[in-house]
């Protein structure tokens, strides 16, 4: 019983403590408050070994969407290269 009265008292105090100007200001749109960034737009950096060096690396940064596209293109090019060499007739 006493805890209920304390909670009610706190609720009343919080209501009275809000400034009058807060009631006059328009509410912010929910889209701007709860907007979450697209995970595919997150930047990802990769390190590649430079040709001719065992220790020197080159850092390349792209978004996840760009890396997915680059990986897909590279995979398709590699597959095409292997398939083209397999289907050619042997000999002259």
C-alpha cells in the first residue's frame, strides 16, 4: 500500500515538474528518432599484400555493398576463365 502511494506521488511530481513549453513544442517525427543505419552502408577495410613484397600491405576501404559487388564480379570472372579453358578443343 505504501509503495503504491510512493509511486503515485512520484508520477504526480514528474507531471508537475514538466515545463509548460514542453507541451507547446511539436513532437519530433519517429523516423528521425528511431532511424537505424543501413548495415550494407557500413565501411569495411581490407589489407592486401602488395605484389613483390612479403610485408608491405595496401589498405582498401569500401562499403559492405561495394565489397559484395566486387567479390561477385571477381568470382564470375574467375569462373568464366576456368570454364573457357575447359571447353576449348585440344590440339591444332
